[in-house]
């Protein structure tokens, strides 16, 4: 199983509105692709919060093919929508991880 992790730096001014959008719009759209079996939303602690809050959203893909299909077929449009919605008030950093145990 793979974990597609997106770590977000979110400005203080919009973090509540952004989280509502993530839970009500963005995450449901990602999950509706059928390519991820589960997700988690986490807040990073013990980090510098001077410029904003840091969150991680993790999506579990059963196979690498599911992940690759998501990246090829769905990610570009969803990323564009997020950029249009939040501009530079949200910055994302993406990683792919394998569960080893």
C-alpha cells in the first residue's frame, strides 16, 4: 500500500475556511475518483507557526497503478482548482511513501 502525502502550509487568516473547503469539497472530490481507499487529515505540532499552520493530508492507494492514474487523470485539474481558490495563501509539498509494516 502507498501513502500519498500532501503537507500544506496555510496562512492564519484562512485556515478555518480552508479546512472547511478541504473537508467539504476537495477531499470528497479526490476520494470520488475511487483510486484511494482511505484518508487522514493531520495537523503538525511543534513546528514554527509564525506564518501559518501546517497540515498533512494522507491518501492511501492500494496499488501504484491507482496512484499513477490519480496523478495522470485527476491531479492536474484538482490542483488548478485549489490554486484558483487559495492562491499563494496555501503552499503544498507532495510525497509518496510505502507502508512497510
